[in-house]
């Protein structure tokens, strides 16, 4: 099966040597996203809720570049630097999936690139 890189210059730039989205057939694999601003050098970490909101906005922009939206996500992985942040992160996350939640898990991590507090990766079907 062939794979294709989905790229949109308006989506947040990757901070490493990876693709934001890979499409294989009708499946999309979205790399872990953090709360970056328009430039990958700008990190939004003012508070957990604000950081999660920005992270979800970045995911929304990536999904839009692939011509889909959050309703197409079937599986997500939420990585948290501190599991005590689960409730504020989940509060923002739950607003995105109010009627049709995806399958997901939350994993504790010790440290992230750029010292952010959360990262989310997901898989979608188009």
C-alpha cells in the first residue's frame, strides 16, 4: 500500500524530521502534536487548559489540511508530563468529542520536547 505525506503550509511546522500526517489508503496517521504557535519555535505553555486548547487547535488545522475534521478521528493517544493534569486536559478534550468520543488512552511521560505538558497523536479514517 502506498503512503502519501499530507502537507499544508498553514499547519504547524514539525519540530523534528517527521511528517505531520501520513495517509495510507483511507487511514490518516497524525504525529504527536504539542502547543506550538505559527512557528515551531513558539511554544504555548501558560497553563494546562490553554496549552491543551492550542494543541487541539493545531490538530484541527492539520485535520483541515487533510480535508477532514475531528469526527474522522477513531483513536488518540494523550501523553501527559504530569498525570495530575488529566482532568484539565480531559475537560478541553471532551469538548471536541461531545457526542461521539474516539477510542483513546492517556499515558504519563517524564519529559517532552520543548518542555510542554501534553502531546496528542491520533489516527483518523477519511
